[in-house]
C-alpha cells in the first residue's frame, strides 16, 4: 500500500475518536461520576473492596470518607502480594505487568501495577488520542508517510513468579500492536536494550537512514540523542538528516529550559511541539492545540481524579476535592483512582488549572520536589521558567540543574543554592544570576516577599557544574536514560551535596 494511502487511512481512523472526546468535553463531571461508579463496582469483590465495603458505596462523599488516600509506601505490601502471584487483591482482572520506576523515600524502586484495561483503555488510548488531536489540528500532516523515532526506557522486561516488570515504555513496546511497530523506529530489539550508551549508538546507526517524521521522548534525553546524531553525521541541523520532520511529542520534564536548544536543532518556524503528561500510573493529559503549553485533562481513560489544594497539603486541614470543585491558577496535588486498582492514590505531581471549560492543566512540580523552607513555596514551574528567561537574556544554554536551601545559622540568613551545568555558559555570571533571581521574584510573590531587602533570603548562589556532572551522577546511581531525571528542587541538601562531592573529586 503506498505511503500516501496509508497516511490518509490512518488519519481517517484516528479522527473518528474526536466525537468521543467531544462528549467528555461537554459533560466532564458526569463522565467522571459514571467512571467512579464503574471502578467501585469492578473492584468490590477484591481484598480491598471487601475491607472497605465498596459494594455499599453509593456517593462520592461516602467514597471519600471511607477510603483513605494512599502513597506507594502504604500500598507496597499489597502490591508485593500481587507480584508474588496472588490476584484479586485490589483489581478484579489478573495483573501480571508492573511498571518499575525510580525510587521513593523508603524504597529503591516502585512497581506500579498495570492491568490489561490500563494498557488498552489508558496508555494505548492516550497514545492514539495524541495522534488524533495532532492530526485534527494539522489537516495537511504527512505524519504516517514516515516513522516516529521513539526514545524510551533502557530496561528489558524481567520475569518473577509469572509476573513481569520493567520500564513502562518497555511494557508498552512489549505489548504494542504490530501496526505500531511498523510505524516506529528503532526496532523493538534496540528499544529494549538495557545498556544506555550502547543503545544510543545502535539507535543512531539504525535511524539515520530512515524517513523520520516525528520524535517521541523525554526532552533531556532526546537532546543527548539529537546532538550525538549531528556529531555522527556531521550535519548542521536535523532537517539535513530527516527533511520530513514535522513534530516532537514530549513529556517527562518541563520543556521550557530546553526550548531554544531545540529551535536551534530544528530551525523551521512551522515545526510543531506537542506535550503529554503521563506516568507509570496512567496517561493523564495531552496538549490539544498547536503552540500551547496547556494540557487537556483526558477524562475517559479509566481514571477518576481528585485534587488536594497545596495550601492545605500535609496539614491537619488537608482537604480533597473533585474535578467539579477546582479553581483556576491554584496548585493541587493529584489523587487518582484507576482501572489498575489504585484507589485514591497520591501520584506525587502537582498541577494548576489554566481553564475550566474544558479542563486544561499545567504540571507545576512534585509534592516532594519543591522548596518551602522559608515560606517561599517555590515550584519547579517557577524555576524552569526563570531559567529559560535568564538563558534567553544571556544567550546561554543549560544541560541540567538542581536547587536546595542554604539553611539559616545563628545570625546568617537563608538562601537557595543552585547547581547548573551549562552547554553554553553565559558571558557574565553576575548578569545571569541577577536575571534568574529577578525573574523568580516576578513569578512567585512568596519568594519575592522573602527576598525583599534580603529580609529572609539572601541572593541565590550558583555553582557552575563541570561538564557531564549530572550524567555521571545518573550513571553512578544506575539511572541513565528513559524516564530518569535529576530532582529539580528539594527541601533537603542530599542531592546537591552528592553532586558537589562528585565535582570536587574530579577537580582534586
């Protein structure tokens, strides 16, 4: 079948989904309420269902009152029972897949259950909807005349007691339909390679002669691949290798700090960038408009949403609200109930709503990855935006960064200490530091108040990281590739001190 005909047929099939999306856009709260009823009914005969008597729950109020909000650590013993072969613990259908993601406070790795329903009705549905929304907005797209270069996790699938675990991307590749493999590159064999540096070389070797029309992957790691590809081929930009490129589908970390670097590698004004918000626990939101930073919350993926306002999070006054009760421009912690049996599960992400009709969000950070030592409530969204502006003003580029507090000592005031690795250093670090600090103040009134006349916080401190410092830290911690990333913000100094120690060892 000619590629043009394949492109037309695939576009037609995907666009049929638009009518279903329009339904939850029109009746968002009704769709969510019906979904909650179905999830409760599906899990009523499980171990947890019987413990909390799901069968008698007949309203959201009863649901919220009876079932506690849970973290991974609290659910881990039940998840382990399922990994050892026991079924019907928290979901009715058998669960044999577990998405392994990087560590929590008390565990080296998380093993998130992934049911067959979640694979089909959430993760794969989200991937198809991403293409559907993109094609709906770009009628002349020729996306399917070529292939999508995907950059996923670096772990293979492992078996233990007839259950299987690995990176979510590896699980999706293992279960994907044949047609999806034909439209992707590199091959499944290379995509599932475990050793990251060998994998990068193999991807470059296999993909440089393909007709690539799109990219999909985490911005920080995709940037590494793109730069290595240009080094390998000696080309000036990526269109010289793949002239039919039209879109980059990205997620996992904020795109803001990397935007200008991508525009240099992909120097066409009509090149598109589409963001997604997904995790091992589910596929949550998709950019539904060209040239937008807002993500449409997808409400019919088998996920019921609740939100905790961050101004009450972790306090005695903590409250949880439904989607119908959210407000614009407030930070919320995300709580989900899913078709993998995670009931009232605290994902760990924070979002704010930019639109209530339809419900659109921006991811602002992590519940554990923010700084509020001095009442400044600094979120990753703030630091990403400020860093992007400081780089623009000083014509600099970054590789990665992390921030930690400098705690008050006796008469000494506190401050924020940054570790930044630059790809292109600013000519004047004082100008960069001033631009970064002033932009943070303009974005965050709490930070501005603490910085006023150095009343609580002294000016921020910047350490310039040596080349490859963050890469070496990830390698030492067995976190190269895929979904792994540096914690941007922390209320403690652990990550920063580890990086500073690595920096000093090399200098010495």
